[in-house]
């Protein structure tokens, strides 16, 4: 996690994946370039799902929504 003036950036790791969250797109791009100098990376663009959570965002309203609808449906199917 890094905070510098108004810019904030968070890196989250899970196994061999990592996610970058920031309030400044140029910070994300700069960080990806620096990481790519050391590691072979594949940019999968915008995150849509992580750890059984669906992730959606509304940039205009500045809202990020997480839900586990698909996971819940899978669990309920197993209970039948």
C-alpha cells in the first residue's frame, strides 16, 4: 500500500495473481511497467472475478460492488 498526497495504490496478491487498485491510472501503468522489468507478467485488464466474488464498478458514481451470487448458487446446487 502506498499513499502519496492524493494518490493511493494498493497491491493485493493471491497465489500467482496480483491485483492493483489505485485512484490514478498513470500510477497503475507505471507500476505495471516496473514489475514487468523484473517478472514476466500478463495483463488481464479489468478484474471481473476474484476468490469467488464478482466485481463490478461504476466509475461515474465511484462505486465498486462485490457479490458472491454465483458462488451462492453453486453451494445451493450442492445442497439439493
